[in-house]
C-alpha cells in the first residue's frame, strides 16, 4: 500500500495563478482532509470530506476550493494564488469503510507551495 | 469551540535525560486525544492516542501520555530520550462525532543534544 500520496511535492506560483493539488489514498478511507501548516501555528483544517461527492469547510477555507469526485481522490484548488497561501499543505485520510473508526488520521508527505 | 495549547514551542534536552512535552485542551464535550510526530521534511505520524479506558497510553518507542480530565491535560513523557527523537510533536483533539476533525496545537520542537 502506498498510503496517502500527494502531487506535486513542490510548486512555485506567481500571484494570481491557479493550481490544483492532488491527494490520493489506497486504504478505502471514507474521510479525507486538507490542512495547511505554518510556523508556530500547527496544522489548520482547510476543507474536509466525509464521503464521495461531499465536502465541507474547515477552519481556514477562504481562497480554496475542493472536490471529491472519486472516493480515493481529494483535490484542493487555488483559483487565484496569493502570497498568504505560501505554506506546506498536507492531505490526510481516516475511517476505513466497514471498519472500526479508530479516529486516527493518516497523513501524506506534504506539498510545499511558494507564492511570489 | 475546541482549542489546544502546547505550552513550550521548543524543548532542548540532553540525550538520555527525561522529557515532558505539555499539552492542555479546552472543550465542552468529550474528545479523543492524540500526539503526532513530524520528522524533518516529512508528514505527520501518529505517536499515541487516547480514546477511552486507561488514562495512561504508551507508544512502541517508549513515549507515554496521561489523560487528566480534571486538568484537561494530555502531557507526553519519555524517561530517556535519544538523538533520533529530535522532531516536532503535535498534540491534537478530535470531537466524538461526524467528520472526525482534528484541532492541533502549535507544536513543540524537541531538540535532543549529545
């Protein structure tokens, strides 16, 4: 099992450009999440999904959109990037279908995004 | 709303010394509690968790944490640290309902010196 994978690993954008970050999991998890990590602030939840076709806002959703068209994939979009979105983005998943929800989240390796 | 406070941003310690990383949380409802570890340039890995039952939980690499409901704390301890324990440690809480969302503390960087 690859677990949770993220594409790309690094990206540099100019202000106003758009991009999509891809998260994929092969653990048949129902829930998926996008976080951003900034120094001294821990991880903050951007958006999350509790199943295919569903999404919901987290703590810091402004400037981001998400989609979960397939159970194994969760996409994070930046329509018009701003320097304040410079961060490390982590995807996570949890709760295997039919399994006992242990409430553990499994994290991907992260995407380092710089907006100039 | 739930919140998590990690009282120390950095903890330097010598190898083989004991260490405690402090975590306090606030919540009006029951929560699950976690410690995650992040090694340099990597994602987060679960270190240990408290869901219910015994208030003392242990990890496979010698860390332990104790859930104290009256003090709303979940401090992480290790009696003897190694250089390889150098990492950033995050305390997190999860609400016991739909979505399983995590709220993280700001993190504590543990620096183990030889």
